C-alpha cells in the first residue's frame, strides 16, 4: 500500500485541516466574484454547495434593466 499511498509525516497531514474551516455566512453569492467550489477543500464541497443553495439566487441591486418597444408593448431585453 505504501507504493500507492505514501506515508506523510503527522505535521503535514494535520496541516490540511486548517483548509476545511470556513465561515459559511460570508460566502460571496455573486457567481462572477466567488471562487470555484473546486477551490475549497474536498471535504467541504457539499457544505459550500448547500450554503449557496440556502442563500438563494443572486439578484442585481439598483440596476435599471433596459426596455425596448416590441410592437405596441415595452419589453425588457434581459
């Protein structure tokens, strides 16, 4: 088994635990600004996904959507 899974010293094996600690309340909800889920530690991928789902969709704030005339109606182009 040591050929496939090399033995790591205890100090290196335990140092990865700090990557798993994250404050889920301050995760960025904007998809263009948040880091990819794959950039988090593999043990917390599901927790990050669940947190994004609980927060709901990211809605733009103070953005005026442009309108155009389509026949006799005004419609948003978004």
